[in-house]
């Protein structure tokens, strides 16, 4: 099929920002300052939010189908598989993406090929580790099926290791449209395989097949979207030194991010039944939706924008609040809305086996809010070449989880364990906030004020939803009233916000 590559390339070219295709060599001189950086950031933000919205619609649809095909116990097993698959995917990068985006040599082919070489061998090593860990993990959780599932699902790490560096080059240039189409295309293929497999064979293998399909589709597309960008095995000593110097902290940060982000599921998988773990995974998926929106915008738009400002202007002090505050307002609106409407939403769409997830959501939105505060700080710290603050925050969260989750569980059961997780998130945010303060990026006072506003809106909306449900016995009515009141209030506030209006050029 010789026409396949050019055809896909033309399709993806439709959404690429003008002037963003050609590669640069370091010999061409310093990277020029782009006067349209603001417009690129806005365009990238819109693409990110739209693509993420489409992704979440697909994910929610597949969740509703799978919860009717599979029992909660199956979701518990699938949650543990997801933890290890996500961990392997995260470790396959070893900071390659942030290094390419942040480095002044990020467009140098020698630098890119060295980065790709490191990435490939890292992916292979991770698969070997997955095979070695499969039996001990299966024995620890008392789930024999994990011994066969993990080596096969671990192949995702090898596939991701062969992803083209063009993916990071596009991100560096804020050409988010291509990346959005790539991710959605891979996700659609993965979800189709997952659902069809679950219909035929109602087992965890549906998740494994979907994950492998999505990873393979994404890898192929990354090599087709930029035809003049070919990855080859290459080793440049100076490039490798730069990558590993920056990447050692990224690796530590990635390792601790995985542990800090997934340890609750690892711990709850041992503390609770697989049925309760499955219900918790549904609640967590819904509660972390606002975080994923901000994380997507942060990694795809904010971090590259900050990095370019550091390379050209040398400082973020004048732009930190301008970029960060609108994102926090968006996150605050989503968190408040979810806390108010979450239980009614679960009661409407899921059967009674999953209704406990509705009550979990309201506590988990607190976790989501502090993750939003922290990740917007972390993007700035990474762009400034100081990833050790992010790693330090993750370490503090791990320590907090080890101490607070068991303590909360002893006192209040599952709800206490979730409150312990919330306390650990507060510790992580405190470290990142101290890091930004030390680097003259002072966002802490605004964060306190916005947190109080989120708390009032969330509690008020939740009480209103509860009153409507108890009075009229209507989940739809409870959802609609809370959504209109809380969503309308935040919508009015966002439209009147000077920072939001400045960001989109309305003033």
C-alpha cells in the first residue's frame, strides 16, 4: 500500500499550523521568537479541550457498555491491569518528550535520533521487567490470571518505545491539531476492539487487546504524520549527556508520579474486595475528568509555551499568572460541577451495583482539585529546568499516602482512606507551591482564595441536588438543577473574568 503514508500525511496536514512543518538544525542559529505564540497557545488549548472532550465521550460510552457486559469484580482486575499498563507506558519515555520540548537542540536531528535510540531500548527493558514481575504480582494479589496478562499487556512498552519523536516535535511547536487527531484515531480503534472483544469474550482480555491495538495504531501514525522526519538509531555523546542529565530527574519524577498516582489502587486492591475496587475505579475515572482536562492542556500547551518563553525571554515571572489563572478557573468550574452533580449522574447512568461510586466522587473531587493546583505549578517548574521539585512533590505524596491512608481506613473505612489520599495530595501541592515561591512565581495566595470558592460552590450545589432528589425523588431533576445553578454561576464568572478575557483576546 504505497499510497497509505502520503494519504495519512495529507489528512493530518489539514490541521497543522502554518509554518510548523520544516525541521531545524542547530547550525541555523538561535530559535526565533514567534510573535504569534499567544495565538498558537490559544489554538492549541482549543484543540486540546475539543479532542479531550471527544476522548471522554468515547471513554464514557465504552464504560457504560462494559459495565453492562462485565461484573464489578472484572473491573477490579482490569483496574490492576491498567495500573501496570499505565506505569509501563509512562516509564517508556524516561523524559524524552519533555527533554525535546524544553531543550534548545529540540529540532536537531542528531539530538532527536539519540533520544529515539534511548527510548527504544528503554521500552524493551521495561517489557523484560514486566515479564519478570508477572508471577510475583499475581501471587501478591492472589489473582493467577495476572501472571499471563502482564507479559502480554507489557508489550505496550515496546510498541511505545518505537513511537516517532515527531510526536514531541509537533508538541514543541504547538501543532496540537495533528496530535489530537492521532490520539483520537488510536483511541477509537482501541475502544472498538475492546467492546467487540468484550461482547464475544467477557474477560479482562478485552482490555489487553484494546490497549495493544491503541498503542500499535499510535506508533504507526507517529511515523506517518511527518514524512520528512525519519527516526534512525544514532548516538551523539553531547546529546545523550544532555538528555540523561535532564532526564534523570524526569525519570525520578515519572517513577514517583506513577507510584503517587497509582498507589491508591495498588493499596485498595489489597485492602478491599475486587468488587469494591471496581466501583472505586468508576468513581475515580469520573472524578479525575477535570484533572485530565488540565493535565492535557498543561502538557500539550502550557509546558511548551512556558519552555519557549524561558528559551526566548529567560523568565516566567510576568506570564505565570496570565497563563495559569484561566486554567485554574476552568478546573475550579469542572470540579465544583462534578462534586454537585456526580452522585445524581451515577444514579442516572449506572445500575445499583455502582451507586456507591456516586458517594465516592464527592470526596475524590477534592483530590482532583489539588492535583490541578499542583500540575499547573509543575509545568512551570519543568519548563525552568527544575524537575526535582516535581519529583520532591511526588515523594511527599507517597510518604503521606503511606501514613494517612491506613490511618484514615482504621478510623472511617473506605471514606477515611480517600480522605487520607486527599491529605497526601495537599502535601504534594505544598511542595510544588514552595518550589514556585522559591523561583519567584507566587501563586499561593490566589490558590487559597480559589479553593474556598470551589468549596462553597461544591457544597452548596451538592446540598441543592440532595434537596431536590429527596423532595421529588428524581435523579434527573437533581442533576439538572445542580448543573444549571453551579454551571451557570461559573459560566457567568468565567465570561466576566479579566484573565480569561485577556487570554482569548476579548479585551
